C-alpha cells in the first residue's frame, strides 16, 4: 500500500489536502505545488498504538514474525513521509498527542462534523433498553457491554456487524437483541428511544456519542480517547451529558450503569443537544476552510481552531 500511494501522480496544484486514516498522507505533491495539509484521523492504528488489539492472540509463530516485520516497515515509512506534510490537522486532542508521539510533529485540532440537523430529539418516551451502535471489531470492546448488561439483567440492543459477530452472538444472553447493520433512520430512532448509549471502546474521536447527544440521549463511555473530549461526565457540573467509566472491565461498566440510573434525572436532554452542537457541520466547515485559506496564503494557521 505505501508503494502504491507513492506512485500516485498528482498534477501541480496550489494546495494539496489529504484525509488520512492510514497511509494517504504519504502522497508526493507534484514539483512546484503549494502546501500539503493533512487532516489526520489517526496514525495507522494497527502499526502504532493498537497493535495488540488487532493482532494479540490472533497470529503466532512465523505469521507473528512476518507481521512484526511488515509493521516495523510501515512505521518507518509512516514516520518518514510525515515530512512531506506542511500542516497537520488532528481530529481530536487524542490524535494530536499521537501525531506528536509518532511523527514528532505539531498539529491543530478541528473536530469532525456531526449531522446535528439529522440527529435531533423528539418527544417519544424512553424505553427500557440500552443501545450499542458499532462495528464488531476487537478494539471496540463490545463484549464489555454484553457482560455488564447481563450482570445487571438489563436489556441491550446492538446495531452493527463485523468480524467479531459470531463470537459476540455466542457470548450474548437472552437479554441481548442483535439487529445487524441498519439505516441511519433506524439508528436515529433507537437513539431517540433508548435509556442511554453505551460506548465501551477507546476511539480516535467517536461520532456515535455525539449523534446520541444530538438526539438528547446520554452516553455511558470509557473515559479515554475521543469520548473524553465530547461527553461531559456526571459531577462535572450542570452541563453533564453522561457517565465515564475508568477501566475496561464488566464490573466497572456495570457500576457506571448503576450510577447513571441513580442520577439520570440530572442529565438534561437540552444540555446534551447543546453539547452536540459544538460539533456541527457548519462549525467544521468554518474552521476547516479558514485553516486552508490561511495555509494557502502561506501563513501559519492557528494551532487550535477548536478553541475559537
């Protein structure tokens, strides 16, 4: 993949903007081109900070040796080609720290856009189920939600699909309903009706918690990664929008669910909606175009447009 990216022939241009979650930032702008701005979703997860989540226990022996060599090459290539980027934009402060650790580069933070015009509250009554909306990948840690809800005897609805589906279905008890992957309209409907969204993984940013809050729905999230930047926990004052849990264990998540149930009257849907509006599409467009205009003019963009 890095070789293919390096082979891309770009025409001369005033500004190159790459949106990179893997290796596309390694493109080589044509000679005489202007600045290269990379909107970085994260340095390659499986090569850097989440290697164990992707490969631990899944490859052994010769395969593990081969994976190590490939990932070492990818990290070297990834770090080296960071020098072709003039300005990095990170999707969160979490990713900003990773860019600094992996590439030794500074970056601005501009949060991704969330469709707050589509994800909106309604007057529908809340029902007795918790909700998970996620791809079924190992690092999403969905088994935590299954185990915690089983321990407490709480109903859980799961929307999603992916490589871990068979394992999760085999693990689930009778309190869990799997719906498969559904349309945005169905996801919105469930966000509007559930007790709360459970978000057990550590994400680069995490769109779903913000979509949940845009519907006026509280979020119970692992208190690291992007969710720690979007979800305001209980006891943080009057602007709380959910509950954090500190350890990725079923017991810790179960305690967070109980804390939510004790304090749920303190979580105002209007506050959740207001928090979600900080991540609206209009805000994203204003910040990203202002950043690109500054870079195109040859100036150094503001280090943190999200603070504006």
